[in-house]
């Protein structure tokens, strides 16, 4: 797991930054892990649930494809996060084709310019 850039956070048990610095994961006393987009400061998807006590720590793997979380419930959970480390490849595999410009503007938040996802 990535040992660089881990931060204790008030109200959150722990925060870690994805190696690409595009996303942050936070551990919380509400028994969840949350993923955040650094550019928009908004959550990415729903909270990750499954722990039954305070989540104390989070760490991304060096390639960003896995997130580990540790909890006071004495468990460590591994979460698959390939969509965060390489969203273009993830979407290409998921969709099997590139997005049209119109579909891109519907699905991608403002900021990133249109580009073909699949070779």
C-alpha cells in the first residue's frame, strides 16, 4: 500500500491521497470510507460500507487500483478502485467503445475536454 501522503483528519479517522493526486479517500467514525474528487471537492459515488465500527485508516495501493481500509471492528477491507486511477481505460472496458461528444457532455463533469477513450 502507498505509504506516502497520509494525513490524520479531524472528524475523519484518516485521509490518503491517490498517487495521481486526483482523489482522496477518508476514513470516518460513521463506519464508512468516502472517496473525494480533489478538483471539485465532491464525493465520488456512495460511501463504501461494510465495517461495523469506526474506520481508522485508509491507504491506496501504489497503482491506485486498490484501497485498503482498517477499522476498530478488527477487519481490513480491500476495495477495487480502477475507475479512479485510470478512468479512461475503465470506461473503455465498461462501455466497449468511446463516448460521443454529446454523451461525454452528459456524463463528464465540466472541465475535462472531450477525448476518445478507446484506441
